[in-house]
C-alpha cells in the first residue's frame, strides 16, 4: 500500500504543479447546453440538477486531468439534491479516480466515536477505490469536537493509505471569531495546528509529510507562513486563491524549497472562468471548456512564477 502524501507528491511532481481544481457546480451558472441536456432527459428538479452537475463536472475532469494532480468536489452542492445528487457525486469521484486524479472530498465531516468511524469508512477509500462507497483519496475534517474525534479518521486513513485535511485556519472572513480566541496567549488555531502536526509526524511516509494535513486559508498570508513553520511535516490544503481574493504571492509560504508540501485550490475561478475577463473576452459562451483549460494553465504558470512551485517545472 502506498502512503497518501507520497502518492500526492508523486502526482504533483508528475504534473509539475500543486494546482488543485475544486468542483463547485452552481446551477444558475451552468452552460446552456448542459442545462438543456438535463431537462431533456430528466423530470424532477432534483434529477435535472444532479444530472447537470454530473455532466458539468465530468467535462471539467476531462479538461483538467492532463494538467493538474488533484480535484476537490464540494459535497454540499450535490447533497442538497438528495439521493440523485449523492449518486452524481459518487460517479464524479469515480470518474476523477479513473482519470488518475487524487480526489479530496470536501465534506468537512466531524463527529465522535463510532459515528466518526462511519464517516471515515464511508468516504476514505485511499489507494483502493473499492474500499469505500464514496471512493475518495482524502476527506476534509472539522476538529472542533475535540482531538478524540480525529482518531477514527486517522486510523482509517492509515489503514487504507488515505489522507485527511483538518480545518486549522480557514479562508472565510469570519474565521477569526472562534479561531483567533486566545487561551494563555495562544490562538485556538495554533492549538489545533500543534495537534495536527503531532498526528502528521506519527503518520509520515517515505517523504517528509504525514497523511494528516491542514486546511489553511490563503486569505491570511501571515498566519499561513506562521503555520507552515509550526507544521513542517503537515501537508497543507490552501483555499482562497483566485475568486476569494488571494494571489500566488500570498500562498508562497505554504511550500518547501522543492515546491512540495501544499496544494492550492481554485474552484469558481476555474469552473466558471467563462464568466469573467479575460476569458469572457477571448471565448464565446459555448467555449467554456476552452476557457477552463486556459484558466487552469494560467493558474499553473502563476504559481510557478511566484512560488517555490516553480522548482517543479
């Protein structure tokens, strides 16, 4: 069995980029041809939306699979539409795995005891896609019920060659309401970071990084630099690049000198590139796939030019 971080780093090195494409379908923003196809073949609103989301994400996967090492489907957009949406999410994950991509399911699960174990066993397939129904390589996890809630996720991850990314310092504007709370001079997010780093050290593979990672937002670059130093063995998942306002310079501190140790997410900025300049000026609405391809290539170049990810080239 191959270790999660070793597999992820191998994929990053093969594609020569740490760019991660989030899959965040929004029905009102979908291309007209996809909505038309869904309406022709389905009847209920849930079936129509789920089918449209599935086709949209599968076509994105076809575009980005040659370019990036990983994708991150956002479970909530699919779950909103019930059984049809959940079935679509499963097929999207399987398609991405078959395309050779590492799949991080962004579901932010977190619970205690046997419930946490059920979440872990349901989502975390690791290297063998047949090990779990949802077939993901990795899962995002919420730690705020306590350190014992992480244990079942860690155990299943180690057992299956999977990974988890624990929410440490998120990219949303209100993150500091709780995460910046101080106890004896230490921020809550720093306490979480220390616990995550301890787990990462215990789960190290052949390389420098563990199976247990951290979500650290690009919208707080000073904290990102601080947390990279606090968690030297922890792989980072960095949201906030692109549509949320952070640039490549803001994420540079997430990497080691080889350009490894972090994966940088862009969702809306890639998925719906056709809606904004310069892509809306270069491509017709029906050429949205070409816009996605060029936006992905531009992101790869931006990271290479302004971060240590350039050492992967």
